[in-house]
C-alpha cells in the first residue's frame, strides 16, 4: 500500500511537470543566416532552438495530453521571425476545405502561432497554416476572449511552406519584422501555439487551456524570452495604389441608363513609431467586397451587417468595442453606406481618410480616425466629415479603461436647404419647435471599463455615454453594466442597460432607437454543462435566459423567456431544443411583412405567444454536413412555421458548395398578412490554387422581390497584391427581367518603400 501511494504521488508529480502552465518560458535565439522554407528542418538554428512540446488537449477534454503531439520552434535574423511546426500524424485523410487565404479555422486541420509583442496580454497577432499550405492571419484583441477577438481581415506579407510526410507534416513560417508592430525594448512577448485536428475533433495547445476558453487567449499563454536584442524596428512605409473601372446599367428606367467609370486611388501604411501606424486612403474603392448575405427580418429592429472593408478593420477593437450591444457609439458601416428615403442601401463615395492607431507602451493604446465623404445631391446628402478618437489604459494584466469621442459634421448646410439636403438625417423637427431645423453635427462621448480576472473566470464591462446635437439637450445618456462568471460547468451572466429618449448616436448602432422612446432593461443567462461518461456525448445540460425591456416610466414593453437543453457530441454534431415565451406591448405601428401592403399592429396593442424550436448541426468532419433549425408557434395574433439552415459540401481542398435557406409560413388573421416567405442563397467557392479564387453567389428573396447574382474572380499575383473581376446583377423574380447590372475590375499592387 505504501509503495502504491508513493507511485501515485510520483505519477501525479510527473503529470504536473509535463503540463505547460501559463507563463511557461520559451527562449528564442538569433540565427546569422537564412532559413530556407522547404518543410525540412535541416538548418542548425532548428537543431539548437528551444522546443515547445508536451501539448495538452483543450477539446474534447482538457485533462489529457494530445495523442498526436506537436512541436514548435522559433528563431530569427535581422529580417524575419521564423516559426516551425512538426505536427505528428498518421495517414487519416486531412480535413481541408479550401486553399484560400483566411480559411475557416473551425472547419480545417491547422496549426497556429499566436503572440503579443506588447507583453500586455491583450493585443497581438496570429498566423495559421493547414496541411495543404493555406494561410490565415489576423489580429488578436481583448486578450483573445470572445468571438470577435480574432480579426481575420488584417492582411500583410508573410511566407510559409508545408511538406507532408508519412507520419507527420512540417510547416515553416517566415514573418517579416516589417509586417508587424512591436517595440524593440520589450524583451518578453506573450506567446502560445495551438493545433486543431478537425479530422479527429481534437484541439490542443502548448499551454494547457481549460476547455471553456479559447486556446489563443493570452491568459493561458507562455512567455517568449529574447536571449539577444530584437532587431530594431525601422521605418516601414507601404503604398498600395489601385485602378478600378467598369460598366453599369440601370434597366428600370426608359431609356436604359448606361455608364462607365474609371478611377484611381491608393492606400498607404506608415509606421510612425515601431508600434504606432498611420493608415491613409484616398478615393478608396470597395467594389470587390462580397455582397451582404440577405436576411428575412421579421422583427422591428435593424439588422447589424458585419463590416468587411479592409481600411476599417485593423485595430478595430479600439473603435468598435465602445459601448454595448444596446448602444454602440461607433459602427463603421455608417460611413460610406446610407439608406435612401425608400430604405434602400446606397453607397456614398469616401474622398479620403486617415487613421492613427496602435500601442504607445505596455499600458496605453491610441486610435484616431478621420473620414470625409462626397456630397451626394441625388441622395439629399451634403459632404460629411467623421472623426473617431479612442484612448485606452490597460491595468491589472487583462483590464482596461477607455474614453471614446465620435463626431459627425454635415458641411455647408444652411437653414433653408431642406429641399437640397432632404435626407432624413439632415433636417428634422425639434421637440420644442414646429419647423424643420438642420442637424449639422452629432457627437458622442463614451467611457468604458473592462475588468477580467487573471484566469478569465470573472468578467465585467460597463459604459456610460452622452450624445450632443443641435436639437436635443436633455435625456441624452446611455449606459450598461454586465457581469459574467464562467468555468468548465457553469456560465452565468447578468446585465442591465438604459438608453435615454434623445440619446442620438448617428455614427453608432442603437437597435432600439427607432422602436422605443427611451428604454431600460435587464437580462440574464445561465447554462450548465454536465460531462457524462459516454464515448458519444461530449457534454449536455440546460440553459435559460430572460430579457426584459421597459419604457422610462417603468412600463414593460418586451419580455423574452427561454428554457433550453443542449446535447454536444464528440463528433462535433450538436442538438439544441428551446421553449420560448414572448410578450410585447408595441411602441410603434408595425407589420412584420409589409407596413404598406398589410394592416399594421398599432401602438399600445399587447401580444404574447409561445413557440418551440430545435436546431441540429450534423458532423462537420464529414464532407457533406448540414445545419437545420425549425421553430413553430405563435407569432403576434397568428402563427409562424420557420425552417432554415445551410447545406455544405466540400470537394477538398478545391471546391465548396453551400445552400443557405430560410422559409417562413406566416399565418396572420384578417388582413394582417398571410405569406410564405422564402430566402435561398446557393454559393460556389472554387480555389484553383492558393493564388486564384472564384466565388459565385446567388440570392432569391421574395420578401424584397429580388434575385441577386454576384460572381467574383480574385488573382493574388504577388503577396498582398490582387486583381479582381466582379459581376453583379439584380432581377425581378417573376419574369427574370434584369433590374440593373455591373461588371467591374480592380487592380492593387503593394509597394514597400
């Protein structure tokens, strides 16, 4: 018995030593030579490098070493930061869906290098490669916590090579020091590595990370120790000129309006300091950006489409994270994109813009952006200028306090210009007057506090904001407070918010602003996970949430109660079943289908209904998989049956076919609306190589009576340099007659000065 006890202690001690805990050190040595990227680690630097080994699983369990281990090594010279991976494997076919850059992390076998050169455990970069050599890169913010903490839209020059062997695959990366921001006097960097074996549904990391957290979070990172001086960060200037043009036809007018366009412009990136970058853009063109995925929105609230334009995305957390979901002071899609008087989204040309952003030191970050848009008389808009400024102070490893200012100016608008500048955002009637007055400026000042425990279990965020404009002087505040606790079994959050009646964030996103005359609310959510000893079920457990919204006088106008249960399977499939109760007292006249065609529900009317829903995601390791969700139950004074989801099929790694669908069988009595609403969105994505890509996207939406075709070809002829050809056309669904069409091209070229 005594020997068994001693053996057990020795075993536990050995296991404990083999785990790499947060703060584990990895040394990096300089190599006075060049590493050849060939997937063969025969250089002396790799033989002498410190090895990041003993990787532990994060998923499906976090208590065992990875069955197929990984080794990471690092070295550098005066020009490049080098990383190599040895990914031990067998002959099980890889899961790789594409050769395209910025692949979907969750659907591909890949290995990652994540690091924070500011040593603040908040901000940094990530670089990924798959077994077939597809690349992914981006920026880490908020310490790697949350779905939006990993931004894949950052793009820069770096190089990699992958070679497959019988029992492993080896990847080498060369990242130019010029491609990243860092400070030479910081001698330690936050660093970690992770690997997703999608074919086995196993995720592992160099630093052991509890499975309720992302493996790229800096709370569970090691420390990269520079044994020799880091190469001095020198001047770094890049210019990316472009030329674009195309032909356009508007076929809804008689005679058909045809036009052609040719324009030039450029972006520039200038390193003001080693960790502070100035981005400039003149006459930017976003014609190559993929179209938004259409939705069937049957709610009273505006839908928030994601930002895809490259200029707005680097260091986006400095600007976009201000406030909370109930009231965001800044939303970049308010710049250069506007709804006309018919509610149709239109583009407004941006003449120029500048953004200064980055890290001042380990404790301070700064972001300043200014954009100027063109006068558009056909939309009733004057020239407008937008400024956003944020300063952030970090403290206590993963906590911060920020101050943000957002300013919008409409230029050259006079008291009698209401006919010339007729857009609804320019002239309105103040509450204390009976005539139209110009609203030439809008400003919001905001303060945010984020507190996070060292182990990520406890989290708090709160904000307070005030708006300023020419028409509203009182009741112009908004704010919220949010608390969350998370461990391997329990996740619970609680929050409260308020938005005053005249809080006005024209460059922000306040979904309730067009629905409520001021609001306050409370919400909470709890989920509990149980881990049965079952070789098929990963975890199972209940979840519940409640959201209440009140008017400022205390009247309850919205309540959402939900109870659900989740089954998550080892093979990546999952099932969720929910029961939901909804109560609404309307604050605006509203019809979910069409306010003009059908009878409206009126202000003050009360509705309550129940529904049940189920969602099933099939095994995503399979080449064909699907997501299916269904909801049936009450809907205002009638019923609704909703069926939606997506079918995916991959012919790896060259082609992916997806079919997105959304069907609503809406049955409302009398003349409130009795409709079958259909949205179809098939998409074909072909990667001929890691440099040539094709995307074809078709959308049919009978609610908007529109069919849209969008075809895009991209040729990455040099690193970070592209040639695009894009064709788009809109049709009437009933007769396939074209509404409008466009064929455009864009050529960009990245120049390092």
